[in-house]
């Protein structure tokens, strides 16, 4: 990854963190209109981060999708959905983890 791309990612990560904190502060202080404006800026920053991450790693979206899938499986396992056998969850989790490893 190029130095400039790394710098852009670091800058937008910091900006994202700053905006998340601002939104939380505004909501805590019931400044909803200002929170809305900060949230709008946060969406723009998140889109830019998504673009830069995809430039740094063309498989970024696929990896994130796999990670979300793994998280959802683990969440379902934690709720212990009684109508679904645990072996199903374990096999699905194993397959998702294997797919993620193949992308890395």
C-alpha cells in the first residue's frame, strides 16, 4: 500500500472517530439537529473510507461480508435457537471461517 493511501486512511479513521464522538455527545446533550449534521458528515467519511480500503485491498468488501456473516452465526449460536441443531451452526461457522481464510 502506498504511503499516501496509508496517510489518507489514517486521516479518515481519525475523522471518523472524532465524528462518532461528536454524535454521541450531541445525542447525550439532546442536541439532535447538530447530531444529525455530524451523522451526515460521518456517512460521507465512511463512504470515503470504504473507497480507500477497497483501493488498499480489492477483497475488502468480501472479507467484511464474511466477518459479518461469522458474527451473525455466533450471535444465533449464543441465543441457542432450539429449533436449529447446534451442528448446523458449527458447520456453517466453519465454512464461513474457511472462506474468510481463503480471501486472506
